[in-house]
């Protein structure tokens, strides 16, 4: 029997979907840096053209604010309030209402492949357990009956789950939204050169101080050497990767990862190991990386190739790379 626990939170730094390659060594100034463990990830923020540490403190507070707001596991969060309301309407912040709407948009775009009501299933999967194991099949089948994004209603800042047993999970969009809010704040403070990394959700504020783009490596799935499979250059853009190797465990010879199929309740198994999306908005990149992974290699790439200003890098389980039509090499 094979049983391997999900790696520790500290270990997620090395396992993050994307990381700086040596191309960043040309940065001419030492960045001001904030690191923390939030969103089940090691996060970092590097500012190259400001030295006011109050800016970092405000970023820290913003991260903690949104973590408390969007977390599915924090019983005090707005998401938990929605999930525990037994079908009653819940008034939430404009941030939460907007994020739920975005989640519903991608549900419609993917015809349900992406579904924020996967929460009834995802809470059955405990990747942090000492001895993680697949949930009971009967429990998964029962939970699947409550996965249906069409039964979520948002009116103004009020969210209603028409199915009292449903549960939303914003994990596939939350970090992207938070990264966008951090960039918005930094730009308002006059920051022109910074890099936000929320555990694989990378967003560049401008370029490097020397005018060159940031070089971001895409991890070779399950490789521990730290050598990237490939890399991309970003300037005032975001790259987000969804991959099977970010949170997983193995049991009885089978690998179970955290990207769950809304149709089966089990980890999505379609030949993909990771999907990376590059575009202006980190929220868009976050949502599309998961959406395209769930759609699979053909439908996912077809979707990307129909979108403007969106590039993609797909990696299959044999580490073969496919680029979108407009990818800038």
C-alpha cells in the first residue's frame, strides 16, 4: 500500500505552480519583501521602488481581511455564513458578492464544468489529514446531488443558496481576486515595480526597475529539482497555474489531487498535469486555469483560443507542452 501525505504548508513554497527564474537576478535594487502563510499557501510580495514598510503592513492586513472573508473552513467567514444559512438569504460585502457572481459566470461559460457549489463535495476531501484517504463513495454521491451553480442567486449584495444543502467554495477564484486588489492598492500608493505571488498566483505590477519583464518559471509536475519545465515573461500581467501536483496524496497506488470534477466528485483525470493562464487580471487567470483544466486539453485550449488577450500553457501527464495560438514566446 502506498500512502503519502499532502506536503506541509511550508513545503508548498517549493511546490508553487510558478516561481522566479534566474532571469530576475538582473533587478537593480533589493526589494522590500513580505512573506506569510495564508490561503493554504506560502505567499510573498516584493516591492522594488518603495521603501515605506507601512505599505507592506497594509498589504498584510488586506490579505488577512480577504482570507477571513472568503475562507470555506473559517466558520466566521462570509462564505461560511452563506453555506450555513439553510437556504436563507445572506447579506455580504460587495467583494464577496462580486466574487460569487464571477464564479457563476465561469459556471455558465463552461456549462457547469466549473462550479462554485462544489463545496458540498470539496469539504469531504481532507488533504491536510494525517492519513488522507478518499471519502466514502456514498457520501460523494450524496454531495453531488447538491452541486448546481444555477441554484445560487445574487441580488445586489445578497446571496441565496436555493438548495439548503448546497455549499459554495471560492478557492478557485479567491486568490486571483485578492491579487488584483493588492495590485490596485499598490498602484494607488505609487508603486510601479512589484511582484505579488499568492502561492502560484503571480501578478506583476509593471516591470522590473531596469525595464525588463519578470521571468516566471512553470514547474515540472512532481519534480523536486526546482528546475522549471519552461518559463514565461510577464510585464504588468498575471500568470496562474492549476496543477495536480499542488495539493495531493497517494493511497493504494492511486494519486488524488485537489481539482475536483463536478460531475464525478473525484479528482479530474483527463491527461492534464497543469494549466497556466497569462492575462491582465489575476482573477481571470485564476478562474480560467481551473476552468480549462476541468474542460480538458481540447475544449480548454479551444476556449482560450477564442478569448482576446489570454495566453495559455498546457502541460500533460507526460510533461508535453502545448501553447495557445497567441502565446508570445
